[in-house]
């Protein structure tokens, strides 16, 4: 086979693009003009100084074009690199090649003290920049802290002290605050920095070793990969007989630096993790091997029930909820608010999921509804349902449902995951403005492979709409099993979601044994076992089983009311 020609190098950065300056290993550069060079296929570690032990700013991808900014010094050449051309994080050392800009001092009288979710902030020393769609400022470092205001996207604030848990204390200039509550709740005072020193800067990107990994022995996901259960030998070339550069233990992450060649994929591995090649004449001493990663802590996933698939919630259904003792309840925005209020009063400690409900079918055809129309038609219902639930409850809003299905809008307002992401991000922005402080989750997809004329494969759809999932406060997931499709296969689907979106909270907003052939008491046992399995997956918030009641005969095998499932599950 004739290998494909190498792609042409990318154009150099322009004056309008965000760039980073540093020092590149001269031998890994190919000069193509008076002031331009192309990075070699393995990429380069950009350093803050012209020496091998200089702080590592980050890994620049192979094949990109950089601008040479001066004369070489020793083994290194000064270059300017786009931020977008880095693979992984960019760490600018304090006092490095690009000192952080310091915001002008702001009078404390013109600032508001509050707590922001650290994951949505870019922190550099004592400066914090608000991330995409803004950051909710809260009165204390907890998700249920009182909402104060929206810290606008791109706004700059001062870090006011030590972080607590997943929140950072901020002093935000009033000019960057929107949707402020009045009167403002008093914010918890943070612990000051010890000795009035700024927070420790992030650890520099580790030095890495390039090489080739056997593709079948790694788990690749985008630009990263993880060594398989037996580890891998890192080779100097894409051949089985190439020099063994070292052993990469199981579960170790790697950076993919290029396209696959034959049986191998080019990667870079942290120098601190890679082990010397195995030599049978020199077996490792006890303690030489990296310790296995610790078992993950158990989660605290809640068990719950999805309220009726119809607008009404009967008294029999209210009693079914009492019998099963839910830790989580899912309702539709169209549900009777009086029934929702009753459920809230009966189960004051339950967490809630509210689905923004809207039918996308009319006259047997799929309606093409704009984001503005969706919000207009659902917002008042969602607000009414939130009011019925009441204050001081843990609530998330699931925006829409199974968008990879034609009856739910596919082929109408969107044609695939990518166009759905554009649609959903617009909806999300409108809802964030309308209900500040609320958390919104990406809707559960219909699981399984593509069915012509009905749905798209859920994995393909999720990956294509990754931008929407990453912008959401959490991810909804739908899982089903039966006597012909074991529960373990359903859990495998969940684990695949977790591996793709490792740090995203997950709500299993629908789950059930949805076929006949399994006695009711067995289904109840399965629901308890499934819930126990969720405890092993710490990012899962809980499950609401589908469904308490439904008039649609297609849901007959999933209905709880009148079958005693709630009583059996409630004995746990």
C-alpha cells in the first residue's frame, strides 16, 4: 500500500490570534522562510527558557506552523505559537515569557463578594475570568447557595481567598454583574491567603517522551488515549520489532500526536510515568512498579421514579410514590401543578428533574421549531412547575427529550447531532437568562444504533453534539434492558458515556426493563440491583425509573401503578 501524503502545514498565526511565545527545540523545527517553521510530527514541548530544564509551557501539535521571533540560543529557537495549536493545557509560568495582565484596581465599594463554580472560571494568580455563558455567583460555596447575580462571560474578577470544594471566592466589579437579586444575600467570607500570598500556580505540563503505541492495546478518545489493562510497550517506530523505549502501565493517559500508521498510533507519554523497558536479566525490584490506581470512592446515586407520561397525576400515583420512598423525582413541565406540589410536600428531601416538555409532531409530521419558539412554548410551564416544587430544593431542568428520534425533532429543526448542538445552545442561553441560577442538563438520547427513518445512533449523535454536552450543567441518559437484552449491556452503555464525558455529572432520567417476560418481583429486584450498581459510578447523580403511569399501551410493561413495584422497591 502506498501511504497517504502528509497534509500541508497549517498557516502561521496572524496578529489577531491569541498566541504564546516560548522556546522550541531547534532540531524539531523545519524552517520554511525567513521567520516561519513547521513543527515535526511528534510535536514539541514549548519551554519558557532556552534550556532543557526550562518550565514546560505545553505541547505544540505536530505539523503546525509557528513564527520565529529571534535568533537561536544554544539548542533552542524562540517562536510564537497559536493557543489553538497546543495539545492539552497551556501553563504560563509566573514571570515567564508572557506575564499575565493585571486588572486595574477596583474599589471594594464597587465590587460584590460571592462564590463562583471553579470549573467555569479561568484562574491566573489572583485574577479570574468568567467562562462561557457566564458564572452564577452564590452566597456560599455550595450548589444550593443563594443565587446573587450572573458574573458575565469574559468578565474579570479578583480571587478573594482560598477555594472551598468546587467553588472559588470572588470580588466581582458590579460592571460585570447581571440579573442581580435585591436585596443581595450576605456572602460567606472566605479564608484569606496564608501570608497574603497568591494561590499556587498550576503544575507545569510534564515532560513527555514520543513514541508509537500498539493501537489495539489502547483506548483512544479524540486527542488522548489510555493504556489498556495490560499496559503497552512504547516503540520508537510503528513496527513490532522497533526499539522498546519503555513500558506504559495500564490506565495511564497519553497524548495522541498524529494519525495511525499500520498497527500503531503516535503518542507522547509523561516522563515521570513511563518505566524502563523490561529486561529479563534484570527483573524489577519490589516497589519499582507504579502502584495500581486506588478504587474509586462509592457514589451517592439516588433512586427515584418518573411521574406519569400523561398530563395528570392520579391519587393512586401519589400513593405509589409514597410506597417507593423516592430520593429523586422526575416530572414533566405540563404536569398538574397541584399534584407536583403534593409530591413535593410528601417528599421534602427528594431531588428533582423537570423536563421541558413540548411535542414536535403535528398532523403526522415533524414540526421545525426554532429555539425561540421552544422557549416561548415551554418557559411558562417550567416556571409554574418550579414554583409548585417550591424553594430550597435540588432541581435540574432537562431541556427536551431524545433528540436523536424523528418524532422528537430530528429531520425538522435539526438533521444531526451537530445541528442539534447549535439549536440546543441557543435554547440554553435563553433559559439561563430567563431563570438565572438554575441548572440545565442535556436531554437523554434514545439508546441504540441507527434505525432508518426513525433515529440516529446515540453515540454518533452525542459525539456530534459534544459542544452542547460540555456547555450543560449535566448529562441526561436513558437506559433500558429486558430478558433478551441483559442489564449489564445497559450498564456498559452508561460506562461508555462516563468514559466519553469523564467529569460531567450524569442523571439517568429514564431506565426500565421495558419488555414482558419478567415477573414483577424480578423487575423490582433488578431496579434495586441497577441502583446499587450506580453507587460504583461516582459521577452518576441518580436514576428515575420510567414510568409511574401511562395511558399509552406501548408503556404497559414499564408502568408501576397497580402492579406493586413501588411497595417492593420501598422495602430496601
